[in-house]
């Protein structure tokens, strides 16, 4: 059931909640982007990005799903959420493992 089929007061409430969830998701994704720029090595960057990316995507996609209502787009959003939560840890692990096998040294306080 699309958003336009709800009463006007419900539409407003759903839109406000969806916008709030989208903003929270964007905040977490923004923090992840800052982490990539500020953290010193691939290991800490991968840790920060994999955690905040998952939480940010959860809120962002949940807000979009709520705003869309029960349509075919909801199914597509849910498929993306499932794939993201299955693949995000695997991608982070593969990145860190390849960096470790390539001989990348972890950052220490003496390096700064």
C-alpha cells in the first residue's frame, strides 16, 4: 500500500519518521567517510567503515522502505539490505586479510 493511500495525518507522521531515519543513516555514513579520511591505516579504516556503514545503511534503507510503503520497491530495498548485511563483513574481512598478506604493517603510536 503506497503512502498516498493513508490518511493525511498518517502520511505526515510516516514521512517525518522516514526522514528522521534517513537523516540518522546519513549521519552514520558521514561518520564512516570521516573515519576513512582521519584514521591512520587500512586496518582501523576497515573496522570503522564496516561498522558504521552497516548501521548507516540499515537506517537509510529502513527509512526509504517506510516511505515507499508496501510496493515492489519495498521488496527491492529488502533484497539490498539482505545482500549488504551478508556481504559487508565478507568484504571488510577480505580487505584486511589481503592487506595483512601483502605485508602492510599496522599503525602504532611510534609511527606518528
